[in-house]
């Protein structure tokens, strides 16, 4: 295997050759509206590729433009970040700022974000390598399967048996030649799938280790993980023989051969490079740690969390079990509703590390209509597909979609505004009876009209208390 073919100078390779307009067009397939936010994240993503084209001397000086998305829940903040990461093919992790605490308090320290991102990147690269060596692993696994089905002496070497010509007497076939012929017949049957149910005995490695837990001080999770890896590696691997079908044995053998073909040192080097050059961290609920401490109460460590996260965003070295990770060029996208606190309530140093601020638009009834129908993962398409699995054809009328959107807007205005997530609750309540009755041979079509929507939901929407808790 030529490892030179695996790496690229661009950690995001072909996917980031998309222009900002093309990136926005891809985001439009899943996120309705929010054009300003999509435009800014598209520019930030394209700048990752542009930076790779700059001369080495200046490249290190170009820092990512971190972004704060400001808007209520359900307007598309998380979806934009998630789709952006898929476009980039980059290591991406979503965290909630409220889950972290200042060093010295019970909870996770902010550096664990980078450790988790590195773990994810290693898994990504390893999966890519696995796909590349899959064909070779399958060939090696087939040879091992043949050894299980028809073992041959080690001294026997593959040999092509020549056919005699007309002037020569046919040579007597040796025992080794007969073994080779039998093996080739088995190979053909194996390729044709005729031996899938045959039982073979395979030696497998048991990964069950004695139960062991390493307790480490707060903020020292990495030390605990390293000690656990060290002690588990000292335990001898248990091997046992198992009888299984050829089909089951093939999957185990392919996994074992693929593991042998993968160079984990190179996988880790590439994964760490991707984290440093292309990693994306989405920090949700950053408004929950905004505001200065008053010295008492459960939020006493909010400003401390900000001060702890500052060096990670600003650029520092974080120790992981794979090595040191520099965070200087990781892109951070923060998001928050900021109903109570304001972005200016963040400590000034942290504000300066998020120079781009984008206010998300509130969703209107027209937006809800588009959300229900236009995206590739639209709710109407989802429920139509779910009903289709029961052999039922679903049809949503235009009036029904408009009525669902109107009710979502009305309930959002009267109760808590949860944006497009309100559509999920309304659709679930609207179709609960149909989904409960299926499968039913008498139900083959379901038509959802505006009248059906009003009849089903008018009592709930009219009762403000019910609307608050049910919708």
C-alpha cells in the first residue's frame, strides 16, 4: 500500500474547493433562511482553504475568524454548524458551555474539548484508511478462510499445472497438485457464496479485561486515561476458539487483516494535523456562562469558565494521549440565545476572540412552510417516508401545511419560542392516531387537510395551559 496516496497537502482536500456561493447552496438544502449567517460561515470555511495556499512564513500568522451566532433556540444555529462540518470533512465536535466548570469545581475542564476532538479525528482517519485497505483485507481474509476449510502443508507452494501436449504422456498428478486443485475448487465455491453456512473453528482474541477504574483528580482526566491504557496493555490477551459460520468468520478475519494493514502511527499523525489545521468546535449555550459573578450562588464559576476557555480559543497547547495539540488554528463557532445576558457581558478578552457576530432571524409562518417542504430532510418528507414503510401513501395538502405553520407561529408567540422545533411537536401530535393504528389493511391512504389539522389541534391551541405543555 502506498501511503503517499493517502495524504494530501490540504487536510480538507476536495470538499473545500467549493466556493462560498457553492457552500451556501449546499447549506440551503437543509437550512431555510438565515442567509447572513450562512454567508459568514461559508467565508470562514473557504478561508481555511485559502490559508493553506499562502506562503509558509505568513500562513502561521493567519488566524481563524471565530463566530458567535446570536438567536433563539430552533432557528438553525446548530444545523448550520453540523452541515458545515460535513461539507468540510473536518473533525467537528459540538459541546455545551454550561457543561464545563472552572478548574477546582466538580465537572469537566475545557481542555477536554480538544481531547474529545482529537479522539474523533483519529476515528475519522482510521475509518478512511480502513476503507482504502478493505479490498486487500478481503483477499487476505479469503486465504485464511481457505486455510480453515482445507489446510495445506506449509511446504506446499502454489504451482500452475500444465496440460500435456499430444506427443507426451500425461504426467501423474501428485498429492500436492490434487490439494491445490481442491483448494481452487473451494475458492470458487467460496466466491459464489456456496459455503457461507459451513462451520469453521476460529481463534479469536477476547477483549474482556478485569474491571478496573482509575480515579484521577479533577482536571486530570487525561492522566486517568493514560494510566488505564497502560495497565490494560499489561494484561495478557485472552484467546479462545469459537465455532462459527464462514460468513461470520469472514467479517472477523477482514477486520483483523485491515487492522494489520493500517499504520496507526501515520493515522495519528494525520489525525492530529487535521485537528490543528481544520478542526471545528461548536460551543453552544455560551450565553449561559456570560455575566460577571456576584460571589455567591450556583453560577459562581461562570467567569472562571470564560477565563479557562480563553487560552484554548486564543491558541495554546493541549496534552492528549496522542501528543500535543496546538489550538491556534481551530475554528470556534459559538452560539447562544442571549435573552438575559448580552455578548458584551462576556469578558473583554473572550469577546475579542470572536470578532464576527451574526444575529439570526426569527422564523415566520412563511419560513415554517418552507421548512416543512423544501429541505432534503423536511418533516413532510420524513413522515411520508415513515408511513410508506407501512404501505400507506400520505398526502399533505397545501392548506394543511399552511395551517400547521400558522399554529406553530401562534404557539411560539403565546408560549416559549422554540423556533422550528415546534413543528416536530405539532406533527407528532397531528399524526399520533394514524401512527398508532398502523399497520391496518384498511388504511392505504392518509390525506392531511387543513380541516383535519384544525379539528385535531384547535382544542389544544385554544387552551393556553395545554399549548404550553403539549405543543
